[in-house]
C-alpha cells in the first residue's frame, strides 16, 4: 500500500494556480463584484503560501502574516463593497467600462 505525501511543492503549486485564477479574473472580467472576489482569491492564495512556508520551516512568522493579510482583506472587502454599492446607486450598473470617463 502506498501513501502519498504532500510536500511543500504541492501546496505552492496549488497556491500559484489559485493566484493565477484570481489574476485572470481581475484582468478579464469587467464586473466590480467579480473583480473583488478575484482579489480575495489572490489574497487567499498568498495566505496558503505563507502557511505552507510557516509549517515546513517550523516557525510562526508566516501564520502571523496571514492574520495581517486577513485584516487587509476584510478592510478591502468592506471598502470595495461600499464603493460598489455607491456606484450601483448612481449608474445602475457595475460594468467597469462605464466608469472610464471618471478619470480626471
């Protein structure tokens, strides 16, 4: 019977895949809500990498960084959703191409 062992490389590959999916969502989608969700996916991929390095190096520094990243993600979600709601009230749509004329 063979037992598969997950190494740090497996977790880092998963983290890279999640980060690339989030980056693709930010670059290709034009909906603000989808873009915010993609940014959250990218932050979670970074959290996975931090926890992986922390676990395999037997120190707690990566897990402490995850707490800070989670705080930033919560603030980003709150501010981003507030902006999205405000823009939806004004323009009745969340397509990012409608807001290009707002540049100064």
